[in-house]
């Protein structure tokens, strides 16, 4: 599981934890978030702007 950082506000989406507020269950992969996903803290609307901060070890 990986974590993704919003470059605007520092919000981190953690695949292992999901985001209950946004309706994403624990274990929801970043790739499975909708294309129109927006940061819940600052509303940045481009998933490609988020950066990976931790990647799962294979």
C-alpha cells in the first residue's frame, strides 16, 4: 500500500487507511479513486499532481 501527498496542502491519502469522510474504504488503491477525485482539504483536482511518499515493497 502506498501514500500520496497533495502538493498544495499536505493532505496524505493512505491506501491502507482509505478515507472514510470521502467514502473510500481501507485498502482502496489510488488507481481506483475516481478520475474526478479532489483533495478533501484544499480541493486540488488533479490526481496526477499528488506525489507518492511511500511505496509498498514488493
